[in-house]
């Protein structure tokens, strides 16, 4: 058997194990409980597969990791121009499905100031009201 994947969080390793199993590859997790009992020592949970499955398993893991990282990036709705956190596949504001096109916010230039409902300013950098607007 050969170690092909490891992570500090057991749930991540278990998730990869499930992905491999869905693709017909059996795997084993080692150090599953060791990292909980020994603090400060590098004994993260690891995923092991048979030698014959290593190449295919690594391809599946690489593809899965890439997809997970891409899906976590904040995106901008192409319909209402709202920023949406990466884990969501639909806009929380208008319900439009996430587009595969690159998104750029056109209505909020950098360092632009907007009026808050409470009568202050909303800085694009802080996303919080800064008090009454000074002219």
C-alpha cells in the first residue's frame, strides 16, 4: 500500500476516501485517532491505497481538490451583480445559478464610498458603516 493523501482534519481525509470509493478504489485511513491524542506531533490522518490504484487515485484526488478550491472563491452574480460566497451555486439575492463566465463587479469600483441606510458611509473596503458623511 502507498500513502497518497493526508490532511490535518480527519473529515477532509474521510471525504477523499468517499470520493475514491465512488470511483471504485478501496482505501484505508491511518492515524485516524492518533492526531487527537498527541498534540504538537505531525501525525495527521492519511489515506492509503493499493499500489495498482495509486496513479488513478492521485488523478481523482487532484481533480477533486482543484474543484473544491475553485468552488470556494467568491463570485459575482451576472444578473444582479451581487457578491456571493463560493460554496453557493445560486445567488442568494436573485436566485440565478452561478455562471461559468468570469465575474467582475462593475458597480463598485475600489475605494468608492456608498451611503448607508443609517445615514453614514459604507466603505467598499470595510463593508461597515463609518458614521455620518462629511462633505
